[in-house]
């Protein structure tokens, strides 16, 4: 199963926004909704293609109410997420899965809230330690080279 997680922007209640609108409510109605982080919605889909298609279907809402889209595809990594753009590149075969692990965004998690992303490159197969603040844990997200260079 491929998991998609929408992390809402600070100024919105993501669940309320998505479920109060007929089109997004209908798109999400066949899924069981989870909340792995504060103000987030996660769902399991049958494939990476389905996950990317769902993001495309909900794009109007995502640009308005979502700060971050995370996609976890077990055939790429069971522990790390992919950005929406990277997931699209993998699905479209523009980038092989084995070449997705160089550029990373590492989020700290404090009280189940994603905080202050740190942009790093994997070195010698390891992820640099998150050092921006004291956190409960971290979430590693693989990103495209363009996303990485635009963040710096």
C-alpha cells in the first residue's frame, strides 16, 4: 500500500476544509482517514499511480489548504517519504527509485507537529542528524534536485 499524507497549513483545519467541500469529500469517501501528524490526513492507496492521481484530483484544495504532501511508497522506501514531485517523477519513470535518496528534507516532530525542515544530502548512506532544535523524532522526505536547490 502507498500512503499519502496531506499536512495542513497553519491557518486552516485541514480535515474540516477537505470534508466540507463536496468534490474533495467524494474523492476521500472511499478511504479510511488517519492523522499521523497534527492537522494532517493520511490515506492508504493501492499504488503510487493512485496516490499521484489522487493528489492531482485534489490539487485545487491542496494548493489552498496544504503545506506539504508526503507519499510513502514501499517499493522505494519503507522508512522514508517522497515529496509529491519526486513521487510523480518515479511514477512517470523519469527517475528510477534507486536514484531518489540523495536529496532530503528532514522535519523535526514536536508534539506530533512537523517543525522547521532541514535540507540535507545523504552522505555515505547516512542521514545527517537533525540539529535545528530539540525534537521528539524526525521525518525524512526524499525530494527532487530542483526542490532541494529551490529551498536553499
